[in-house]
C-alpha cells in the first residue's frame, strides 16, 4: 500500500538550464535591518515555544527578517523585506504602497511548496542575474501567484528554505486544539505589547469573529484580571481565551457517556467508540481533555483516515478508474486573453491531476507552441511544458500521467513534438505496448507507474477517395463551429495529416471519434479514446444511458467543457461520473462548486488521482442506468450541531461578523441530488449553534458526494460563501465528527470547523 506523499519513483532531473548570457554582476544587497527586540514576554514567542522552534537558528533568522529581491520580469527586480511573525504561522512583507495588514502577510499553511534554485517559470525566464543557489520560489495553494525571490547570499536563501520546511512540518503535525491555542499569540496591539485592555480584548474577539455581549465579556475579563489592574497579560490572556474556547457541546456528550464520575471507563469508552464506528482495543480510560483531543484529532474528522492512503485495488484496467483530468491546463485565467504558463501544469499536478491537455500550434523557428488558438492568450514552448511534466508529474503520485494532445501542427513540427517527448521524458514515455498486455483490456495504473501516456491520433486510418491518408478526428476542437460552420470545420479537420513519429506514441490512448455506441456483441476497442463535449456526453446519457455505461467499462472517454464557456467556467462533473466517464476534464484554474466536487472525488485513495469506479460501472454486462437507478437503498441523517472559528469575510471591517447557515448538498444520480440547509445564526462566527437535523434518501450511494457549505446569510442579496468541504459518502465516518472547512480555492481555513453527528442506514 502507498501511504502519504509519494516520492520514491521520481526520476533524477536533468541539469538546470544554463544561466543566460546576459548575466550581470551579482546584485548588491544592503544589510538587513537590526533585529527587533526579542523580549521573551511577547505573547508571540510563546507560540513558537509551543511549536518547539524557539531555539532554531533558521527560525531566528526569519524572525529578524531578510531583504530579498522580488523578481517579476527581466527589469522588475525590487528589494523587499520579509519577516516571520512571532506566531510562527505568517510572514509579513513590505509593499511599495502600504496597505491593510491582511495584505502585508501570507500564511505558512497556504504554501504549496518551496522550490530551490531556478525551479519556476519566472526564475527560469527572469532570474538570470542571480545564481540559482541564491534563489527560491514560494508556490501557494489556490490561485495566488508564485513568489520568486533572490536572497543576498546562498546561506540566507537556505535558511528560509529550511525554516519554512520546519514550520510547515510542525503546522501539519499540530492538533486542532494546538492551533486554537495559537490565538493568545496574536494578542496585543504592537510587537512589544504584552498587556491588553478590555478594549483591546474586544478587538481580539472581533479578530476571531465573535461579537460578544459587553456585559458578559467584561465579567469574564474581570474574572481573569487577577492583578486587578484593568489589564490582562501573559497567562491571564491565555485563561481568558481558554475559557472562551470551552466546548460545552463536547462536554455534554462526554458527560452523557461518562456518568457522574466524569471519566470514561473502559465499557463506557467502548460504547462511545462503537457508536462512532471505531475500534476501542487500544483505549482503557479517557478524561474530558482526552475526549476533546480525540474529537479534534484526525480520528475525529469526517473523512475516514484509512482512505487518506492508497487503499483501493490498483491492478484493474485503466478504464475502471475515475482519473483526475484538466482542460486547457496551460491557462491561468480565462481562455480569451489569459496568460499561459508551465506553472499551471505544476499546480495541476500538485492537485493530483493525472491527465493534462496540450493545445499544440505551429511556432517560430520550428518550435511548436502551446496556447488557446485564435485568442489573445500568451504562448509557451511545447518543450518547456514537457520539461514541467518530467520534473513535476510524479512528485505527489506515482500513477500514470496522460498527455492529451490537441494537435494543430504540420508534419514537421509534429515530428519535433515527438523528438522532444523522447528526448525529455526518456524511459518515462510509453512507446510500445507492455509485454504482458491483454489485447482485450487496458493495463492497470500499477503496471504503468511512473509512465507517461500520449493521447493522440493514430495511423493507419481511413483512406479518402483520392487515396490520401486521413486521420480519424476526435471531437477535440473547441466548439466554435456553429451549425452553419460545421461543414467547413469538418473539411479543415480532414485536411490535416499525422506524422508517423507522433502517431507511434499513441499506444494506449488512440484518439477516435465516437460516432455510435457499439452493440453488445461487438469486440471491445480498449486502446481507443473518445473525446466528447459536455453537450454530446449529456445527450448520450439521456438517450443511451446503460449503453454508454457499458462502453465506459472497456474504453476511456474524455469529456471537456463547451468552447462557448469564454470565462473558462466549468460544468458539473457528477453527471459524467454517473455514466462511468473516466477523464472528466475541468478548468482547474476556475474555482467553484464544480472544482470542489472534483477535489472531493479525488480526496481519497492517497489523492493519487485515480479512484476505482463502483462495481456497477465496471461490469461489462451491467444493467445500471444513472437515469433509472432503482429504489432508495440508504438513509443519510446529518445533525448540524455547531461551528467553530469561522473566518471573517471582511477582515478590514472590525464590526463585520457573519450570520452563518449550513447547507448540505448531495451530488449523485439525478434522483439523489438534493440540498437542505439550517436556519442562520445572527452575529456569531465564533461558536454558532444549530442543532438541526437534515435527512436524505439515496438510490445510488456508491456515487454520492456530500458537500458541506457554510454561508453568510444576507436578506437582500445572495449569501456570501464562507467555506466548504466535500467528500464521497463511502468515506464519510459516522458518529460525532468535525468537518475541516476549505476556502473557495481549496486552501485550509483552519481552525474553522463544523461539528456534526452523522448516521448512515443501509437497507
């Protein structure tokens, strides 16, 4: 079994590209500012102490701050100060024009990766004036752009690389309770202030999104002011927030099981854990603190921890898996005028994507380029994208990557594409069928570990009347072809040929137009892949549901968004998964509920990008039809209890407090799709309580995704999005569970959680 982040199968990268000839003399840096007073009384340093990093030399250097060159273009190299905040969770950075505090910091938990040297598109293109040893790139989760930096010395660059790695590792290891305890580190009005007045306490409460009644807040303040000086300091601040962080609903559950002695005995603990669906063998006694730590730990989360590793059978044919797939992968914005970047491929791979798209066009100097044809999107070199595949495709998952080629090049540049694929990918590239290949089915992800497959057109093909070789043309062209243009577009397609060199690389993914679904007795064509627009796929689902499902048990089908989606909007992938389509391609650069569903589908199985389809979508003679799934088989009951630490939507407005409501959405076959929501709670994002029960009847539970959404209620306009979490029903644990919320672009909103009770009854 493969667990956690996979790294053992990566190939050694080739040497860094040479530094461009225009390298200037090393840029001189002024000395960094004098270190601030590091008095140990400051609350922030207690946070680092809890993280075990107060004596770390790299962290101390980051606390003092460093002056980096921020690199944006060949001429834009600006000096900026970067300094780790004492909470150990955020980095403050200088801006040319001072802005609100929230726009002068970034959070360690939002960092996707830290790369050394010229390992980003920006530094490869614009960092030639700085030696690789002095350079680093901070890549963020979501849509935030990379931060390309050059340090004054190689040692200073290494300090930040090492220091950020330690902070990220410690943050990943912190329990939810430990994260909550970081709040005392954020008290005080200035860097040297260790005392807080009642007014400052009120500001702190607003910072953590609670609008507490003044009388109650002042009463609690006075109880914690043991020095009677109208100031809280040190342990008094911690006591105030600890009392504020009490979870009465957890204490209530604990007391319900523990009885009068307030300790869970072995039988009581066994009863509780059985109700949770857990194994109690390793436990004997549990106190309230241990009970709360359990419910706030990964074992108390809604996602089954066993599903966070690769736990599924990876030896079945490729057609038996949902495969995380991207459309227009090269784009970082809309498909009309957005920039193209190799970084978009790196980000897609970081999200578990296993099928990426390359729109290939004729470029100058015999070099094919990638961009969205006939638009204002920028161009990148085909060979640079292949290098990004080589360097990043197998960083997080060892399972095969499919390069979906949309080929608009002539024969010469097609041959150049084939040469680049061979030269750059080497033995990663699949160039011939495996020796053990069963001609009636595709190889498995396990057999194709660390390999790259090319999806493209294949020779020989049908011959036209005049004898020219014409390729079968997949429906991969973006749908600019309005009905009146369809015939002309077809002629343009048929005028193209395919080079033998590129054709030879289409081994298991031969692009073929799906004209009709083959009748049952017809022999399978496992190596043929059809690409369908979302419109064509929906038509097949409606008109030939079961036949389409059977087709997808043997062959791969790729579905892509309509070309009319000019802003790179997405369609819901659920309808395509219901029919067994494997390669449901989405615009990864466009956040929204569609990408939430995609992230939820591939959240499990080690986030390796391959998820085994349910049995009803794998059997060649299946009778399953997503339009007629049969009677209800499962009842899902969710009691929405409380939420904790919901983020403020407008950090710059101190009086801005959310009015949260919770919606639970069911995404599955059409008859299962439903959404129900709670009432809203007025002015409380800190610890709102609902206690409302939502129930759903499900006919095809094996396909269901459950999406938990928190919104800020507004009576006069659409509700504002606060956070969400999506996961498969089959990975949802029963009992009392915490839902760890994510932002619109998929970043963690820790410590924001929902607390729910889940019951799943199967008939």
